[in-house]
């Protein structure tokens, strides 16, 4: 379902919803424990959200990236991303 939504948002050029959908897809991979794939989707989401100036979405994505690194046991990187959310 999310993959179909992603294609539609890309086709119509809705960058905001594209960023949201990429973030949502990442959460599925996170729940499955596929952290590397989750991070790839989050990096794409973050780039879009930064491009369009979606500060709230950027914060959500940075928080999710931080949580992935925490789950991977990479606490230094998790903290680095967390500090970007709440400087």
C-alpha cells in the first residue's frame, strides 16, 4: 500500500506526502528489524523534508533515525541525531 502511494506522490510531484510516505515505509522495516533498509528510507525522507522546509517532518525523521541507531546499539550516532532534534 505504501509503495503504491509513494509512486502516486512522486508522479504528481507532492513532495510533502512523498516524505511522509518514505518515513512510514521505514517504520515497517524498523518493526521487522531491518534497520539498514529503514535508514535508507529515512535518509530519503529527511532529504525531501529539508528541501521543502518541513521542519516538523524533519524533526520526526531525525528522531526516527536516532531510534534506529539506538536499536542497532550505535549510541553515539543515536545521540548525534537526537541532538539535531533538540539542540
